[in-house]
C-alpha cells in the first residue's frame, strides 16, 4: 500500500465514524482510493437522517465531509434542513446544495469563531460567516437549494445596541460593536464560482462579501433578506478590494447596498490601500435596496475599470446609480462605465454625494474616553485623516442608455469645491421625474441625447460647477401621463 493510499484510507476510516456521511459516499471513496493520483474526484453525500428538521447541529458532520472531499471532490446533501455553524470550504471542493436542501444558520454566536477579516472598511477580528472560502482556490458553491441564515437574531443585536449607542452620539460604532454573522465570505481566495441557482435568505449581515480575492464569478443567486422582517445592513453582493470579478443573473431583495463596490474606510482603508478593479456586473434585477449599483461609501483604496450593464431596478429601490463617500474616505475612482439600466419607479436615477450619512461617517471618541479602554477598531475609526488625503476623487465616468420612469428627482449630485466630480459623460438618458433636481461641484460634464420630462416643468439646477454642457430644458408630461 502506497503512502497516498494509506492517507486516503485513514480519511475513510475517520469519515466512517460519522453517522451523517452516507455508506454510499464511503464506498465511492474506497473505489477511487487506488486511483487517487489519476485525477479522479470523490463525492461525499451528507445525510441528515433523523435530524432533517433543522434542530440538530450538524457543523461537525458537514465540515468532516468537506475536509474528506478535499483537495478534489464534491460534497452534496440528501433532502432536508441542515442546522450548522460556520463552515469552511477547502481548495478543490465543489459544495453542492441540491433542490430540496436547506442549510440554515445556528443562532449561537459561539458557533462562529472570530477570525481576522475586514468589515465595513476596517480590518478587525469578527465572527466567521456561515459559509466561508478563506485562503482557498478552485472552489465551487452551487445548486438549486437554499442557504437560510435565519438572521433575525442578529438583526435584533443591531437594533438593541442602536437604542443604547445612538443617544450617546455613537451611531458610527454600532455597526462594529454589534457583531453579526455574514451569510457568506470569500476572502484571500481565487478561482471561485458561486451561484448556479442558489437562494440565499435572511442574512444576519452582508450576504456575499468578496474580500481581497480575484478571479471570482457569481452567476445565478437569488437573495431574499426581507422575509420575516427587514434585516439592517443586509447587503446583497459586496466586492471589497478585489479584482477580476464578474457578477451576473442576481435577483436581490435586501435592505442595504444591493450590488456594491468597496475598498476600505478612512485611515485604515488608506493604510491598506487595495483598490477594486476589473469588475463586470450585469444582467441582474434589484427589487429593494438603496440603489441598483453603488460605489462606496468605503472608497479609500479606489476603483478602476468597472463596467455595469443590463440592470433593472424596481420601485423599492432608492437610487439608480449611487456614488457615495465622505471627506475622510479618500481614494481615486476612475474609468467607470454604467449603461443599459432600466429604473421603474426608482426615487433618484442619478445620485452622488460626498457627504454621506454624517452620523455614521463622522467619528470621534466621547470626551474623557481613555483610548486604552476601547477596542482597537475604535482607534482606527477615529484616527484623523489629513484633509488632502481624505477628499474622494471621481473622474472619467461614462453613463449611458438609462431609462427611468416614475422618479421623484432626476439628479441629486454634490461633491466639494476642491474635489469636484471631473469628466463625466452622459448620453441617451431618458428620465421621467416629478422634479429635475440639482448638480453641484461638477467639472467638464457633457450631456447628449438627454430627454428629461418633469411634472413641475423644472430644469436641472447647476451650481458651483464649470463646463457642464448639453443639459436640455425640461419637458412637461403630456396630458394624462
């Protein structure tokens, strides 16, 4: 018996002690053992048996199956509901969740070990996600089944802490002290494929975070975070200081950024200085959330070569295109292309603010606080950023083929006099809105083939800007419209 064979047999014997790994799976392993070095793969089937109602914690059984399948194998499941804590998908593993299978999250924070990561732009130690791909490669997460984090317990953690912190002027600290479990995390990984028809539900916090990773494809996810309540900060898909990422065929209903690009926050994000770039986002629908496509507010590392197209947003969405940052984020955003966007009843088709959510963005330690008594991330969050580094810069943006109906306000744009939004091009824009809105702190903006219909017959108010050309006079809607 070769050393490789002995190792595989040891794995089989170990797996055989777990009653939730099926006999068929062990037989497949045994048959493939002599050919383990010939490129064959293994398939491990997890069977919930008498524990299919989602009340028996099965973390150990599922993780054993994953470990056994690595470095080249598939883990799949018999129908049922599987209750689990944090799972860690290994390199070379396909994690298949078939139709009729639900992976549901534990309600006990102890089932999610705290590990180094980045959350909301700050590097810190945070509970592991329900599904984790960390320091791995060649991973596939797929199937027609469901991952239901059952995250209302984590929503309550946020709500309860907010009631205590907000009156004290600590709104900025709530997101970091209220430790909640993400549904899935891809961190420091590459060649990852995620989707295939999966439904992700009731995330405790962000649903899909792609962090410090590259060559990641997300294709075919349905995200539903408004079942059984409205979960705060339940972002859909966040691409965070990562590159060569493609997102497509997503269907998102959530309560925070739906399709969002991030790259770090304030002094800590500027220290890390890792951009997000080479990203494609397309052929997706957003049903509820702040925007169809968002850049920010964590902009410190910057963004370049981003393209988004064929997106549809419905009336539960606040904005179409949303750029947001603050005077302490910094970062350079350039070479952004957004086109072929349909907005049905979306509030503000074009929204850009560089003074986003001051109660969250502006941070300071309460008077008399001893820095030695607070978490390290409080110090990171409250470290001053020099003014010249803090201003965010957006330039060379092209937005075209936008069709918006039922909007409240066509444009809501503002930046800073010493950091204007530079060299934006808009063409083939058709917006029907109650009012035209405003643009401030723009430089070298060119509009062509713009159709703006407003209920109040207003025109876009342009202030503190230079060389903004091509905006038409407003057109009143036809009678009966």
